[in-house]
């Protein structure tokens, strides 16, 4: 097992020093889904949800969350993101959200992509809970990442 980078020699948590690392192009893609009743899905698709434009609001919330990842996750570096995008796909009784985050920097953007997709899904739940309180958020995971010392990675199918 490799050494845990966020623990010092005494086992205390610390922020990793990335100052000596070269800046490289980095990109991460994360995905997740929220399952719901056909009634809730139809309301979102037709723009009839009680709180308004669900996916537009969820997109903005996810982008805002990605920019605040360093404030939310202990020991995460605050990053100057160059781009964050969130796309939605309607599925059978579900919506899949996919977030992509990128920058040129000294540390990766995996957490930013995962925070973005998580908050986008939570926003969908919040905006449609009046129709379906039993929605389930699941499958939040990293899909792919590029750049950095460890190179490229893609989730197995």
C-alpha cells in the first residue's frame, strides 16, 4: 500500500505541499444519478416543477460548489478552476449528471468534479422534493482524470 499523502510521519493530518510540482493541464469527469417517480421526472422535463427551472438551477449550483471545494473538503487546495461544466441526461425514472472540471495547475480536480456532480444532484432533489421525497441519489463516482504525476485514469466499465 502506498503512503497516505495527507498524514505526516506522526500520523497527523496535514495539507500536502504542492509548491514544487510542475503545473500541468488537468481534467476530471465525475458522474452520478438521481432516481425518481415518473411524475417528478415529467415535471422536471416539462418545466412544471414547483420551484422552477430544476436543471438550470442545478447546473449553476454544481458550478458554484466546484469553485468552493477547498472550503468544503478539509485539506483540499483552493483551486483557480479554468472551466466547469455540468450536463444532464434523462434516463428511465432518473437523471444522470456529469460534471467536468479543468485547470492548469499543481494538483488535480477530481474532488471539484465530484463535489459539482453531488451538489447538482442534491439541488435536483431539493427542487423536486415536493413531488417525490423518495428520490435516491446514487452512483456518484470519478469517471476519468487526466494530467499530473499519476497520469491518465479511466474508470473500468
